C-alpha cells in the first residue's frame, strides 16, 4: 500500500504528465499525416501537417471554468 506522501506526489505529477501526453499525441498525429483540431486565438480549427488551417464555423469559443476539488 502506498503512503500518503507517495499518493500526494503522484497526484502532483498528473498535470505535468497530462501536458506531456497531450504534446506527444499532437506530434504523433501530425507525424502520421493526420490533422488535429484545437483552439487557437479563440477559434476552433483543423490544422494539417503541412500547416494548412481550416477554421470552423464557430468564431468564438466560450471557455468553461473547471473547479478543482
């Protein structure tokens, strides 16, 4: 069984691991020739490996506040 300190450390690592996994998935998709969809400058778009961008209809993406807990 893990100690409270070990669990706290593991929980503290979650944001860093999530960011790293997201970046890797992004790069992996582009390297396989797939487009990615993300928000840049408040606009939703699909981005191709060759740099082309297709903006989607919705101009403004409203942010959603997530409360920690």
